[in-house]
């Protein structure tokens, strides 16, 4: 393995091959896999399939546990461990580093802003670390204080993570459309923020969600709606299961209609990954794609009217 590692991408469980395919399409060859961490001698580029991207990795030999911890502490305070093997040695090094405050988040809250680096042991005497990375969370995975009683499904965690990554969420009184809403996990999450939510689906919402203040329901297919015939809304959300190309057409229809200021939508894949459609989503001005820790074989699409006007990404900078 080359000493000149310039970038590392952390894949989600079961999606190493998808990340590798995506990086190849972006001109990046993976030199070596360390667990789910793809290492390359090429410069870092953004891949939406990476949970986290190490943007300035360095490889160094270590002589002891103290030497490893001193090396990291001399650079900055906060470090997160990605452990593949050498678990005992890694744990002993971690004990000598300042603890990272990674308490579960109480939504809604902004992501941490303190610099957070990442490190791993390639073997017992080789430390790989990066003082900067794309995600403010340990291994790209935020944890939340969950509500295990009220929502009808755990899908709300995906929306919480999406809004946390975005750094904003619907304010009380803002109008939201939830397309393909049943059983209502996302509608529940939006209503708890005080938003006015119209849920669209052919099947009814869970009764507990339908009865929430600010929630209304319309029995309709998300793909049968004409955005131009609906009242303007602040946000359009969707976690619907559909072919990516069909979701792309739906997304473009909403953007072209001018009837919403923000879109947060899950792009789900069945079988092979449709990288061509991923590229088409990425080409939309004012948009961004990201693989969330609560995603499976899917990406979350973000778009904002303001970002499109300014020609920027709606997501906070990843450093790439």
C-alpha cells in the first residue's frame, strides 16, 4: 500500500461496491480497503455514497500507545476512532485521548461545530489519521434521543437526520407537503415541529398521526398531483418507494412549477444502482445528494430555491 494516501471514504454497511462504482465514475481508483474505509492516492472528491470523507489523511508509524495518542493530541483535541481490527490497542489509545462528547441529539438541533478528526490503526504500528473530514459526526452517523412511543414507524429518524444535515427544518406555521406519507412517520415529525402538513397517499395515515394538530390528509397518488394546481408550499418532503427516474421527473415537476421553496426526498434503488439518474439529480442547480446513516440502498436529495438562485449547494460545506 502506498504511503501517499490523499483521501479516504467511509462506506455504509453493505454498500462498499456502490461507493467504489461511484468513485470510479468520478475518476478515483481505490488503492486499498481498510474495512469499509476506501483509501486512495488521489485527491478527495465528493461522493454522495460516503458516510464520511477524510480530506487530509496522514500515515505514520507509532512506537507505543502513548506515542499514538501524543501524535494526535499535538494536532487537535477532538478525534473519533474508526476501528477495523487491533481493537484492544485502539481502545487503549482512545482512552488516552480527550473524550468526544457524542451524546445523542435532541431534535431539532444544529450539528456540532467543533473540529473533529478521524483515525484508525492500519496495523499495530501504523496510524492513519485525518484532522479534517466531511461529517461533524463520529463515522458520519448521528445518534438521536428517539421517541419509541408516538411515531408509527422509525422512518422519522431519516427526516431528523436530513434536517440536521441541512442545518434547518420547517418552522412553526410553515406549510409542508408529505408525498406518499402513509403510515405517517415523516408527517408526525413535521407536525411535532408545529408545521402545517398536508399528507398525500392512496392509503390512510395512522389514526394517531391524522388526529395531530396541523395535519390534513388528501387521498391521492404523489405522481398524480399537478403541482401548479396546488397552493404554494414552503417544503415538499417524500420518502416514497418508486423508481429513481420516476422520482427525478416528479422532482423536476415540482421545481419547474415554482410552487415550493425546499425539497427533501429519498431516492431509493432496487437491484443495481442507477448512477446515471444519480448524476441527473446532482446536475439540478441548488441541489445536493447525501447518503444518510439512516438510509439503506438510497440517497437523500436536497434542493432549495435560494441555493439555486445563488448557485450553491443547500447543504453546509463539506470542505470539498
